């Protein structure tokens, strides 16, 4: 019996790399860990210097999820740049 595993679009290194590098560029040199996770929507942890986003939180197609994830990451970057929380 063979089990099949659905590969999520954001598990592919090139796709995840594009989102992570896109986010790091917008951080303007601030050093943050950027992670794509499969829970919640998005989060900014200022004490840990970490940003998280769930690529499947919004949108139905991979294309719409990619664009929604960019928006979510931009939101979290704004927290890192302009707020303390």
C-alpha cells in the first residue's frame, strides 16, 4: 500500500525562496528570520526577530495564495519597521 502526499506549492524551494527573499529585501537590512508555516495567518515576533506567514490562509489558487502571502508578509514587515509590536 502506497501513501500519497500532496506537495504544497510553497514547499517548493524556489517558491519559498522568492517569498523569503522578497520579504528580506523589504526589511531594509534588518535581520529577521522569515518562515512560512501551516498554521494561523501571520505573526511578527519583535523579541525573536522573526516573521511568520501562512501561505494557505487566503486565496484558493496557488497564484492568489502567493499574492496574498506577499500582502501578509508586507503587513508583518511594516510592524517590524514602524511599530514595536
